[in-house]
């Protein structure tokens, strides 16, 4: 029996080795079409005359924020007591908007002198194809419209083609640069491309940007708890405070009062959103077209919230013409653009990341399974996914399986890829951080670019559902449970000690306060 088992094990190992060797042989024999990966956003720098530079939104911003907090906290407390936030909004704008004075785009969409990103290239310094392994990276200044940035990308593509002697390239864009990949396709078509791949896509929007620029903050209580529990944002500041915050949020959720407490906070937001939030966003983020490209569902709200008057709309007419063109001609027509490219022989692929709670809990869509930035449905253009910390209903899975779509259900029962725009060309990676892009990801990019007729079924090394190894040495086929899965239940705070008791007391009084505040509001409405 033992000898038989050894033989079976040996055969299995030989088979696995042969598959691996055959895969590598095919990979090695594939024509080396140059791959261009457009990376995510880089911080904006200001260049001094002596050649040095600094990032206004980092060190200098911290100093401004620390000084502003000292001055504005008493003003805010007074505003809460008087229910008048005008003075606070005025002084907050005076203190905080200077952070962006040097890097704010001009009204005509051009950029201020002596600012930019830490990236440059030239045909002379571009690496030769062999030393670069036919893999090149490109990035752009997110303050400009992706439609304007497309011209620079085209110049880079032409340079790579000349350097490598290739007629075409495989284009990959990730995160905030996915708008550039779509804009390039819209402006120049797919004649220069062998394939187009979107990684951790923000094409359909980013929840926190969509709601923030649309003037409506939504904070789901359960996701706020998951964020604090799993990400430990206060741990570096004070571990006991971090654990206490977990306990309070957990108790609030268990007491079904977290959303009520958050709504009280949002009432303050409603008081200052027009006098502070809108002009503050207009001082930078809301006038950077590529940041605006992460707004989708709330685009019309964005136009009216950030530019509430005809005078402001006229003042920013050039900017709005750029954001309008991208939103209506590209973002709203992505399905048509991608389908036309695919039908013309250029595959369009998506690589989706999921497994962690959102780091930005502003927006209802943060409840959906996704990564730290956006949900898996939006990243994949249509995957069916449940709320974070949940799985798809068994009845749904049975129904889809009976209909012949069982092969598209992930082993962890969190993804149904059959509803994606292109199910056979959409990969899902669990337990990969949003901002991480190492050799394991690059290997997948190259496999997609260099494998003929590449689909999720073409290469055993890269099936549709993958799990990132903790050391990022590669991927394994995803399982029902994976060694590095985040299990939200593992992060539940201990509630049977003094801290847990105090958290429950706070949750109880929070519920009383929210009910009392609701009664006061009702009386005010009647009196009005």
C-alpha cells in the first residue's frame, strides 16, 4: 500500500513538473511583445531653484494641519453650541487651502510651473529590450485629464516600439491610471495594441471619491468597525486606544446603534458641506480631472455641488469641458469601447484584487467584497459579489450552477465571474494589497501579454481565482480557505473585561442620545 501511494505521489509530481515545464516552454517561445504598464498615482512635488524638491501634501501639510487643529478646535466647539458653523468654515478654509496653493491646476487645465512628479524618460535613456525583459513602466501627472495625458502615452508607446522593433505593445494600466488606458483607446483606437489589461480598476468609480465629490457622505457602521478591527489605524498611536475603539464600535454594531451615531456626526457634515467642504475640495481635488474620473454615479451631483452657481460653472468652463468629455464619451461608454476592441482582435482583460475591508469607508459600495479602494464588481465590470465578511447565498450558487455557470463561482463563494463583461478574461486575486505590485503580479501581466489566446482557462499556473502568497513569491490557485485570509471574526475584541463592559455602557448611552436627538429634531420640525 505504501509503495502504491509513493508511486501515485511520484506520478503526480512528474505530471505537475511536466505541466510547469510545458508552460514555461510555451512562455519562453512566445513572441516578446513589449509590455507597457502605466502605474498608479505619484505624489506631486514642488521644485526649488537649487534643484531640491518637496511634497506639499506631506511634511508641510502636517505642520499646517497641526497648527490648524490648535486654532480650530475651540471654534468648532463654539459652533456646536451655537449651531452656527460659518465662522469655523471661514477660518478652516483660510488655514487649510494654502496646502494646495503651489500645485493647484490652473483654470485652463494647465499645470503651475516648477511642479510635477518624480518620473522622466527619454528615447536615449530607455532600457534595451533584453535588459528590460520587454517590460516598461510609464506614469503621468493625475492633475490633468486622462484625455490630455493620452498624447504623452502615445509618444511613449511609439518610443517603445522603435526601441524594440515591435509594431505593437501590450498595454496595462492600474488603479488611478486605468482612466488613461480607456482614454487612449477612445482617442487612438487599438491599432497599436495586442491586448489591453486593467488591474485594480477604478474605471467605474471609487466609492469615497464618488460620494465625497458628490456632496453626500455615507459611512456604514459595520464597515467602519471592520476597518478599525482589521486595519488597526490607531495602533501606531496608542494600542489601548486602538483596542478601545474596536470594542466601542463592536458594541455599537451589536447594539444596532452604530449607524444612528454616525448619522449624528453626519448632521454636522450637512451644516458645513456647502460653506467648507465644497470650496475646500474646489481648492484641489475637485479640479484635478483624473481624480474626478473616479466619480461616476454622482457625476451630475459633483458638477452642482462643487460648482453650485452659474458664475462658478463659467469660471471653470474649460475644466468642466474636459471632465464632461471623459465622463460622457469614455466612462459612460466603456462597454462599447471594450467590446469593439475585443471584436477587432484586441483582448481586454481585467485583474481584480479583493479580500480586505475598504480603507475609505465613505460610500455604500464599501460594504461589497473588494480591496482597500473599490469593490470587485466595479473592478471587474460586473462580477456578482456579496457584502464584505459574507458569501454568496447557497440558493444563488445552486441556481447559477444549474444554469451552467458553476465554473465561474470562486472556491470561497465570494465571486460569481459569469456576470462580468468578459468572464473568460477576468482574473481575481485574493489577499493582495491594493497598493502592492511585485514580481508575482508582473509575471501574471507577462503571461497575459505573451500567451496566445490567453484566458482564465489557458494556463494552469494562472486560473481565474488566485491567492497571493504572503511573501509575494507567486500565486496559488485559490481555495475555499487560504492560509492568509483575513477572517473578521478573528479580530473581535474581548468583551468580558472592564474595557468591554465600558464599551457596552457607551453603546447603551449612545443609543439613548441618538433617540433623544431624534425626538428634539421631531419637536423642532413640528414647531417649524
